[in-house]
C-alpha cells in the first residue's frame, strides 16, 4: 500500500495540473533484508517529501528533469555555479 500528497500546480508545463509533493508506503522486504533486518520480524513505513518539488513551485520550474540533468545554464541561473 502507498499514498501521496499532491498539489494543484496552475503554472505546470502543458497546462494546469497536479504535482506529487510527497509519498509514503510500506518498505519492501528485500530492502529490509539488504539492511540486515529480518522482514519476518520487522516491517516498516517509508515517508518522503520532495524538496525539489517545493523548489519547482516556488521558482516556477516546470520540469523536474531540469534540476537533475546537469545543464550548466540551469545551475548558473540558480546561483549554484559562478
């Protein structure tokens, strides 16, 4: 099972729409095994919020890929590089 938090984003590329901001769900037993935890004894939940999505909303960024593709022009626009 899983769930997510979505926000209405009126400036979304291609027109207004919903954007996922945070999600949660059950930790897969294989993840527990890889961490040395016995999934027959323990279970867990995972929660996360997308800080990059908050940046998108605040700065009017339309495509999250712009933040992770390594385009120097994008980095310079946000003062990451001089």
